[in-house]
């Protein structure tokens, strides 16, 4: 009987800890957040777009050469 009471007490304590911790985790800091730093979009994105276009052109030429329909 003592072990059942002990386990019940441990369970109640764990539930209380989880409830209190969830309130602490969800608490928001005071004030508004600062503006995010801006990241420039440089030549990397342009190179990626050019490579994708070249790949698509290559695939279209191959389809045309092989006589496949779209």
C-alpha cells in the first residue's frame, strides 16, 4: 500500500513539474523582437537559375532529337 501512495505522489509531482515547465517554455519575452538582419541575394542564386535553365534546355534538345512528344 505504501508503494502505491509513493507512486501516486511521484506521479503528481511529475505532472506538476511538466505543467510549470510548459508555462515557462511558452512564456514570451517582454517587448517586440528586433528587426532581422537582411541577407543579400548575390550571384549564387543567379548561377543556380542559369544552371537550371541550361539543364532544361539540354533535356528539351534531347527530346527533340529523339522524337519524343511532351
